[in-house]
C-alpha cells in the first residue's frame, strides 16, 4: 500500500499534490492491459490541452505485477537521466511522491494531466489509493473480448522471453487452477475478468467519473472513441492528428521462442540494447519478431473459455451499459 501522507485534492487553481498545482483536471487510464491503452495514451499525448506523464505506466498507486516490468523500466533512481535521453518511456516503478508529482505536472498551456498504468484496474488497492489523493479524478477503463485479450497478453509474454509454453497449454493450466481454487502462475484469464474491478471503481468514484470503452471500437470508430474521451475529460477537439486507429504496442510474434527466451534469460538482449547502435537493434528485432501470426486454440478450449467468461461478460455489460453480446458468441 502506498502511503498517502501528502495533502491533495482540488484547490482553487486546480488539482493539488502537496503544495503544488499540477493541472486543472486529472485522469487515469487504468487498464486493461492489451486493450488499447497505449493507443489512447498516445492519442491524448497529441492533444493540445493534455499533458501525459512521460512515463506512461509509473505504477505509483499499485506495484507492478511480478516479472512484468521490462528491462528498460525506470525507477526513482534513474527516471530523470533516462528521460533526458528518451522523450517517452513505457513503464517504471515510481514510489517517490516528488518524482510522481513532477511527472504529472502539466506545463503552461495544458490544463489536463494524466497517466496510464494498466495494473491499476485489477490491483485491489489502486482505486482507493487514487481517490485518496485525487477524489475528483476522471477514470478511463478499456476492455477487450476476454479470449482475444488473454491471447494477446500471452503473446506479449512470449515475445518478452517470460515463457516458452504454447498458448492453449498456458490458458488451460490457469483455467484448471481457477476451477480448483489454486493460485495460478499466470493471469491471462484473470486480467480478462472485468466486472469486479469495474464495480470497485464505480463504488469509489461514481458512474459520472468512470468511462468504459471497448477495444473493438478503436478499429471501427476511433473518432467516436476520442469524442467520448473528449467529453469525459472536458477537453476541446484540439487533436494534433485525426485520431486514426493505427495500432500502438501491438502484438509481436516471436519466430524462435527458445532462442528469444535464452536471449532474455541470459540478459544478452539487455546488454545488446545498451551497447549496440539502434540500426543493429532494429535489424535484430526484425529478425526475431514479426507482426504476422496467430495462436490457434482448439474449438474445445474456446468453448470452455467462453463458458468461464460468460457470467463476467454479462455482469460487465450490466455495469457498463455496453452491448457485449458479440463476446458471448
């Protein structure tokens, strides 16, 4: 649990953290992972009224999941030297309130500030921790068809060298653990359960402060999604671009999973990032990974997973008011 010692809230001039005004309004994109949060964060970063934390996922209100922080994630020790070299960093673990305040402080001309840590959705303490500091925060929750999200999450871990399993084997193992009440070593299915965390955010912040978006709509109607966000955050229509559906942080498929696993586990990949020029690093990525691929699940596995998710989908639809009927088919 993050200590909540600093006075916070809405002051006469805007959102306060400690003795500083960081913005007029503040928002949090809290998840789910692999459901379009990087696309939305990137889109908001291009808006003239919005300041997005240069560390997309600072994990201030809930710690990162075990083994899910990447090798280039920053901490309080190196966040500023790293940001001096890189304009934007995907993830880190920022525990110092002063550093976090500095990440969120909006520059002159921008009146809305936010961040996008995806573990906040399922971390039991996150909603209350956020509300303790920022009770008027606007919350954005992005959800995706559960099986597709779980598969994308698995592929992310496979490409990241965290596993060498096949997708069906990994998902079946977690399903069996959950059926038997055992703790699973993965959370591919767990992160695709939305009803309980959505209920928690609605209880803490109220319906007016929580916006739920479907991943499906990013491809079919990105402009409509951004219009919903614009209204929710109370910002103008000042997007730097038209807000297309270009994918961000999209799924990578590894060509040779054992080679990739060894390169990660022996830290060769991490060393290579530090010593090789970017042209060689990019060539290596093209050799190891492809954007083309798929992970086929058997019909029986899909049937079992649909049955597992059915109740949660129905509850999520009722809580969010979204039409999720296609997820049940």
